[in-house]
């Protein structure tokens, strides 16, 4: 996974990278043609996560963009899939499910701010 010729996951440990890659595979397998994009964002993308030994723990934020909304039960099941990876690498992967339409909704100021932050800091996976 590279962005602009650089390793997009350079801020993660080898174990965190492996867990994130495998979770992305779970999402790709489960969502198949409905999946449009996966974007790492937040502190993991910027490189300012709390260190693993810190009393505060940063999660790994992942934007999951789909063609249609992911039903709540399905999203919950996909979030539950992250627990095994948390046990392995010690960081919670935090998927946020959105459609492209939700991100581009001009009437939703909160969505616009979120989309702008992801566009600024996000790394396509």
C-alpha cells in the first residue's frame, strides 16, 4: 500500500500493518462490488498516534466508502471482526462506514468537515 511512492502505512508497526491489511481483506471479501474505497485517516495517517506504551491509546481510523449504506447489523458484524486484530496488535481498528453520497452531501455541514479532514490527511489503501 503506497501513496505518492511512499509506504502509506509507514507510521504503523509491522504487526499493526499486518492486522490492518488483513482487516482490509475481510472488508473487500465481505463487501465485494459494493466497496468503493478504503482510506486510512486520523492520527495513524498523520503519524501522530500515541505510542504503544502510552496510557492513552490511539486507534487506527479507517473510512469504508460503499455504494449503498451498509445495514446496521452488517456494519456491527464487520466491526466485531476487528476484535481479533486488536488482540493481536493492541490497537483498535475503527471502521466508519459511509457512502460517497453521504460524504458529499452539501446540506450536512458535519459530513463536509469530516470529508475535508479525510481529504487532507487520508491515505487511500
